[in-house]
């Protein structure tokens, strides 16, 4: 089972997931030993602290700053963490609105908090589009 599959099954809530689009990274092949190759880039699953640092090093974006900014705009992030649908795309060409980066983490189920958190482990995902828009989505993992 891949790390991404484990993450999406709620088995790696201490880790973060990072998607890097092939066009947004200078040498995506350099990550081959550390990441899972997907159609348009790579997905890394890394322990929380190292993952936040790796995301910031690779993108120049503070992941917690991204989270604060992106929370204000709902979007659709692929449930396999390999991209998203920019909420401002409208009728513009799709290549103008490709997710360059996705940063995600999961929170373990917490019935005391209620809402989504009572239903299961919750993924918080944040994306940066090529157009510059940031957006987010959260959902309960299917365990």
C-alpha cells in the first residue's frame, strides 16, 4: 500500500500530503525517490514538521499562511490530492487554471468537536492555482 493510500485511509494523520505539478517544479524527476509519480506531477507524504518545511522550500509558500488565505475560498480539490478545480475558472482555458500545488493534512476523528469531525478523520486541503487563486476544501476520509 502506498503512503498516499494510507494517508487517504486515515492511517497517517501525523503526516502531510504535498502535490507538486510537473510544470511548477524545476526538476520533478529529482523527487522520484521520495514521491509517488502521478499523471501531472508528484505526491509526497511526509511527517508533519518535515512536510511543512519541504512544502515551503519547494514552493516558497508558508503552508500555514496558505491555509489562512485559502480558507476564505471554497474550491474542489481532487480526493486523491492530485489537483483541483479553480473556483474562478469559469470559461477560461483549463491550462490557465491548473493546480500548481496542493498541501493537505488530516485530523483524527474527534466526536467532542462534533460536525464533520464526529464522522471520521477529516482532510484539510489547500491549493494554489496557476492563476494565483488559492482555495480549500475539507472532507471526511473514507476509512
